[in-house]
C-alpha cells in the first residue's frame, strides 16, 4: 500500500523536537528529503542522519513516510477562533483576476496570475481543479472550459507527468481560500 500523508505546520521543527523520527532519504545519495520523516523503525544511516534507503524504495518495502510541511500562512492565525472565523468567510474570488499584485502573494497560485485571469476560479472546487492543472500531468487542461476540466482532472491518469490527487488539491484550495481571507483582513 502506498500512502501519502502531508501535515501542514507553521514550523515543523517545533513538532520534531517532541517526536522520535528519522529523516527520509531523497535519493541514492546522502541527500535528506525536505519534509519526509519516518516515525517508525527503518534502516538508518548514522553517518548522514537519515534513512539508509531512499523514500521510493522504502515505500515499496512498506515503510510509511509522513511529510511535515512548513506553511507560513498558519503563522498569520492568532488562535482557533480566528482560524474558524477566517475559514467561514467566503473569499473575494474576483480579486484573483482583478488584482495581480494581491494574487501574487497567495500560496500555491501566486506565480500563475495570468492563468488566474483567464480561468477565474470562483469556488474551492474550481480552485482545487486549478491547483491540479498547474501540475505537468494536467497542464493540457489550462484555459479549457470548467466542464471540460472537470471531465478528466481527477481521472488518475498521470501519463503526461506529475499530478495531484483530488484530496491534496482540495486541501490546498482550502488553504488558498484561507490565505485570501487573511490577506483581506
């Protein structure tokens, strides 16, 4: 079974102080994975301070990697009440295509202001699809009508390159919506 668990944190180093972990190995060299860790036993390379096998081989052998991701947006949250309030607000979607300077600040989509102007995502579902089509495997869907995008964006076909799973895209889209609301605060 291949699993993909990402956990977003304002500062992953704070959590890692409290859990026993082994950093994942990125490839056959001694390079550590940027975010992946194992919290269970895995062969360990004591010289390089990471797993002894790269994360692809580890996955094929049944080891379970968790990606702990630094997401600076969460540093803008004051407390749980503030977080709930920001999630409950409907984002000002139109600003994505009317204010490029504002849109450039957004996590995940800030480098795609021209595509935001042409596609005009106006909901979390459309933002999720947008996030998916900025990946190589679904880039052929850019600038297509939304009904055409939704006809195949989640079909699992990654033959054209890297794709996002629907669950990842929806999570990232919700984060973009949250960030939009925080920028408007």
